RNA sequence: GCCGCGGUGGUGGAAUGGCAUACACGGGGGACUUAAAAUCCCCUGGCCGAAAGGCCAUGUGGGUUCGACUCCCACCCGCGGCACCA
C-alpha cells in the first residue's frame, strides 16, 4: 500500500478544482438550452451569520441535502442548491452598541467566515446566486412586498402591547424577555402600549390550513401549523344588556350548555367595561384592571382566576334569565371578542371561578358529578327547557339554528392565529417604507424611490422613548410627502428578522434583477422548491410567514402558484456530548473547523449522516467520528487494492446492485444513516472477497459514494486514471436481474418459532419446500409423533408448520 | 389539559406483519511490536449447559394472527409544540 489516505492534503485541492470549474452552477432555462433536464430545487435554511461561526447543526442539514443535490445532478437533473445570509438581527446591533462598530462591518466579517467554513465542507452550493438580506439591492424588494401588502390593506397600524424594559427604556423582542426579565439588565419587563405595524395573516388562516393538503410536509410539521392556526367551530351569541339596546357577543364551542350560564365574563381590555360598569362599582373595577395590567404573563396564567362584578346584568337569550357581568383577566382579550359566557358546571375554569366567588353552579348536561368537579364531556341535556333530552352534539346544531332564526346568534369560526406584529424599534432591520404626512396620513414611498436605505448612524443606543435609533436622525426623517409635497416624516420602525427570510427562496432564481423581484419565467421554471429542509423551530413562524407572503404574491399575480414548498423536512438538533445544548457558557461546543482539521471534511460529512435518524435529536459523540474515519481509511485501501482487478463475480455484482437500489431509495427518503451503514456493509463484504471484486464494481461504487464523501471519491477516481470528475458521472442504475437471487434461505418455523433454515432454489413450490423441510433431522425431532395441523408457506420467505 | 413523536444490547441505532439486535461505538481475547500507538483477526443481549442445544428478552398488561418490535385496546415513562383560546 503505497499511498495513504490524507484528507488534509486532498480536500482543499478538490474544493478549488470544483469552484474553478463551476460544476454546481444551476442553469436558467433559455431557448438555446433545450436539453437542460428536469429541474430540482433544493433549499436549506440560510443562516444568521453569527460571530460564533458555523454550528455542527448547520452542517447536518447542509451535508445531508448536499448528498441529495449531488445525486440528483448525477441523475440528470438541473439542480439548484443555493446559499445566502439572513443577516439582520439583534446580535449585530447589540455588538454595535457595545463597540461602535457598524453592524454591516461585523456581518461582512462573519459572512466571510461562514463561507470559508461551508467551502471547507465541500458543499456544492451555487455561489453565483449568493444573497444577503441586508444588501439594499435585496431589501429593496422586501420593502416592495411590504408596499404591496399596504396597498392591499394587509398592513395596518394598531396600538399593541409590547414588552418594555423600564430600566433600559427600550422595547424588547419576545426572545429578549427571559423568564419575564430583560435579557440585558435583568429588570422586570413590563407591558407598554405602542402603535405597531401589523400584517393581516389572519385573512389567510383558512387557506394556510387547507392548502397543506397540496404539499408533502412531514406530518408533525403539518400538525403543528394546524394547531398554531387553531381553527375552531362554534357559535356567537348576543346577550342583551339590561335596559339598553347594547349587547355583549360571546363565542362558545358549547352552546349546548347555555342554560347553565350563570355569568358573562369580559376581559379587562374590552372597551365595554367602561360603558357598562355601574357607578357604585367603578373604583373597584378600576383597581382590578390596574392590578391585572401590572401582572406578568406568568401570573395571569398560573395564579388563581380572579374577577370583579361590574354591577351590570345582561339577558340570557335562551331563558331570559338575568346574568351578572364580571370582568376577569383570565379571559383572553384577542380571542372570540374578549367575552365568554360562564358555565361553571361544564367548564373547569368557570368552575374554579364560581367556587371562589360563590356563583351559582347549574347542571345542564347529565353524566357527571358537579358537586365534585366540572363535567366537560358531552351528554344529555337537562334543565334546558324545550331542549331537554337532546344529546350535546344535536343540541349544538339545534340551538344554533334557533338563535339564527331569532337573529340572536350565528354559527362562526374562530382562529387562535393573531395578526403578525411587524414593527421593531431597532436599528438593524429593513426600514418600513412609509411616510407620515399631516395632510395625507400614511403615504407609501414611491416604488421608484426604493430602497429606503438604512442610514449610517454614530450611535446605536436606544433613544429611551421606545422609538428606534432611527428616530434620532432628523436629516433622514424629514422628507417631502410623495402625494402633496408638503413636509412629512419617515416611519422609523424597522421590520422584524422574519421579513427578509419570508421570500428569499425566490430571489435565488434571479439574484441580480433590479427591474423585477424575480423574472416570472424563472419563477415558473423553478418554483415550487422541490425539497426544503430546516429546523423544527421555524415551523410556526418562518415557514408559516413565508407561505403567507407567497399566497399574497399569488393573489396579486406576482407568482404563478399558491404554495412555495412542495416538500418540507426537518433535521433534529445536535446536542453536545453531555446531552445538553451546545453553548459557549457550558463549554461543550463542537467547532466544525477542529473536526475537519483533525479528521477531514468527508469524515465529518459522513459522521453527521450516520449518527442517527435525520429528523431525530441526537448527542454528538466524538468516538463515532473516529469510527467513520477508520471506515474511510479502509475504504481507501480497499479501492486501491481492487481497482485493477478484472471482473467481479456474481455474488459481488448482485450485492452491489442491491446497494445501488438501497442508496438511491434512502437518499430520496432522507434515510442517510442506513445509507451509510449499507456502504459499510458492502465494504465489509468486498474486504473478505477482494480477489473476487473487480474494477467494474469499484468504479461504480466510487460514483455511488461520491455524494456522501465527495473528496475521497474524487481523489480515488482520479488515481484510477479518469480525467473527468466523478461528480459528472451518471448515477448508476441497478439491474433487476442481478438483484434477483438464485438461492434463498428459507426459514422453517414450528408453531411460529424458527427451528431451522435451509438453502433452496428461488421460487420453490410449497410442496417441494414442505417435503424438504419435513426431511430435516432437526425438524423431524420437533414434529416427532405430533400431528401436523396446518402449514403456512410464504414464497421465498418461510414455511411454518403448526402442530 | 390538548396535539405530535418516541421507549429495542453496556452506548448511538437497524428491522413497519415473516431469521430481533444490521451498521457503528465500547468491552474482551489474539497477531504484529523490545514496548506502546496504529492496524489486522476472533468473540461480545441475558440465563442454563462441558457441548449439542434449550429457555427468556423490543416500557407494562391484554387482544388479533399460523406468526407481532411492527396492527388494535388500556396504561406507564420520556421528549417536542401549544396552552386560562371558552
């Protein structure tokens, strides 16, 4: 064995070679390129280029899908596998506050590092299409989409509670609030009302659920999205206020229990509170509302349910009973109108509330023991007048119809999904392209004036008023109103992190187009993304947001389909060796650079695919990577010792054809771990049959293995004397004839237990098999003088003799 | 509480109705070496047995089936998501 496997020596060489040759550039369709082959668009989530560099979790997703991309190219597909940078975000801004270094400089540095790391892994990204969300040429189009949303009435401003740190005097993003405290200074975070830009995602709630039928996402992803949107069918009922024409409308999914409603409870935020509260109760109610405003989210949810009587009453439309109206902060303001009917006998929360305030508990559905606890199941109605005896299911239908006829209620659908809070009071984000004019109101920036560039500032410190740092740059703020040319002011809020990533997959198709967001022809050719992989944590935010934007773009005829991603998978996170999360503070972070340096990129790639099922969480184990490296060493020697042999024998050929089948299928099904295991298994077979394995199989084996270990295969391929890259070879196709066995091992069972195995010709008949089986010494012993009751024969698998 | 996923050797895991424990790690033994590392070869679920062989074992308890890790029912445990959503 003359040459030794030395990844450090060969990997860089081939990475440079591939880059120079431009193998991985996707071809856009043009009239002259008729024979491009079918397209295949593979997308992995682009990273936020943090100062910490690439995480082994990124590597897991990128290398697995890199293997898929490489295989698809070899199968003749025109593959697009792009990469870019989701570079707006708080860490860069916080770093700027600390050091005064502009975020764009930090980001540039981090991107260079990420890119170097990705290249050192031998990933086949098409770097010609690299995008960066903080590039004005990119965010011009993010702003453009916002303008379309605004013009179509889907972007609006509304007073919303935001997290506020009274010590830093700054609005906090949800992720900056840890256990109710400000992440920076540890002060108790409070709530502050502020005007916020909102996007009307709720308008798309139903379609976002329904269209999941059209796509191939992992079931758990679909389930989580459906859950998050939270569609529920129910009834709205109007409770007339006593002695007025006003009414309170409540939402319920259990209209069958309305005869048991002993109070109506409205949330403290409900504007009706002021209107209805009786004089004598005013101080008490005001005090209560003030108190609940000071409560943290945690307190509101976990402490005892509380409330206060307003002194007012309304009328239950079913039985005309007088029902007291209470204010309670356990009622969610933003859901179902912020008002509920309280049915203590049949709702656990209402039961608790009623016990505390000694309100009546009236049983109207039989089946439980309401002295002990609320009965929340369906049952037969009692104490419900003309509806007595009906089942809950029927009563829900009939009572709703009754209400509809009398115009006192209606069937309705509620969603848990809320509109998307789209404003951030931060510097490092896309400026929202709106101009405020005293005369004309909110005026969109003219499209020809896009992008609204983020101005350079000297101070990134928060302003203390809750406005973004942009509010301090008067020269930037002062503009002419595009409509009336009068003096006006720019919007100073910026967009959230999620903005740039909500449409980035479109820009890869046409990254340099400055006339259009993307050429429609290219959209038509490439979209949908054929396979999108990313983290489970993005299911309910990024994935949903981007589907929403895409559907909107479809509605305004910018894109040709209504769903952007045909298939979505998710990789499990990689924990540290100690099974905790990798974190700098724990000191258990694995840096891909170190692994590559020590074991080579191919070992890292292969290990991350081999470590366990792709979608499952798993702990890092450095022992495992040593095992993979050992395998590569053996593989190297094996190839070199067999590559000049003549022809493989039947057994090897048959095993190899099975391997082709397995690898092809496993890659399509994201079963990377078993694919790698199959390579190991086949190598073990070759290892003990070296003289029977020839170049016919070895050459194809290199091709088959190239998507996984892209460097070692390229080196061995070239050592074998080939000039053209292994990655430009055709993907092997298995020969069904060679896969078919001539002989099989037939399992003989007695009463379902394996007692013997025999080698027989394939497709042996039942009678023949039975004859042979019964003649086996071992089997004779088991049967002895017992009577054979039944014989089950499964062709080419087993024969089971029941005695 | 609701939704989803999972529970298999000492460890990561394989097998979705038909040979349980592939592949790898770790462990044990041997070869090579003055020695060690590396490498190579053999063994490695538990129990009984000298061996042949047998019995037991896929979270627990039932069921369906000639046959169950796999399907059905009930339960226990772990993980992830949502959660005062009426």
